[in-house]
């Protein structure tokens, strides 16, 4: 079962259970994905769907930061619930240890030794871990490893 099928099944379940929050978030996600499909004039692959959901999670995290500045705890809680629901459709996130192993492999493959090689490493690494780790965290870990080598 693909991610899109899982979204539709969960949407039906949420409607039957009258879980309005979950239902609205899934509908919002599906609408965003369908708009993207219309733009591209083709169906999205699971990889593209994951990227779309990750984009939605990222926007929610940015909103949380803004709501915290504005002291809107009610909206912070709403966005946190949205992130939790969206993440349930993403692949299992890598642990820090698993991520370190993947980074080591990519560094070795790229023959990277300085921060100038960052692009090579990220090019190798990101397709392998797509949807299973946040890009910002990966970037920080790779940068830290490369700066230690200098």
C-alpha cells in the first residue's frame, strides 16, 4: 500500500470515528498533494509524496516558532498535533546512531575531508535517507564531522 492509499484509508477511518482534527489535517495534506499532481500533470511517486508531507511539517514547525513569539499557546498545541499526525505517514525516522553510520558511509564514498566537500556528501547522503531524517539536522552533523577533519 502506497502512502497516498494510506492517507485515503486513514481519512475514511477518521471520518467514521468522527475525529475532526485528524480528518481535516489529512484532507489538507491530500489537497496539497493533489494540487502538486495537477501542476506536474502526473501522479506523484511515494518519494515525492514524502517530500510534500515533509514540507508541510516544516511549515508547521516554522509556524510554531512564530506562535511562541506571539505567545499563542493554543495555536502552538494545534500545530504540534498537526505535525504528529503528518509524521505518522512518514517512514520511521533514523536514530542519531543510524544517521551517523549513513554519514560515515557517504563521507567515505565522497572521499570528503573538508567543508568544501559538503555538497558531494549531501548529494550522496540525502537520497538514501530521504524522509527519514530532517535535512537541517543532517546538514549540521555532516558539517560538524567535516570541520573536525580540518
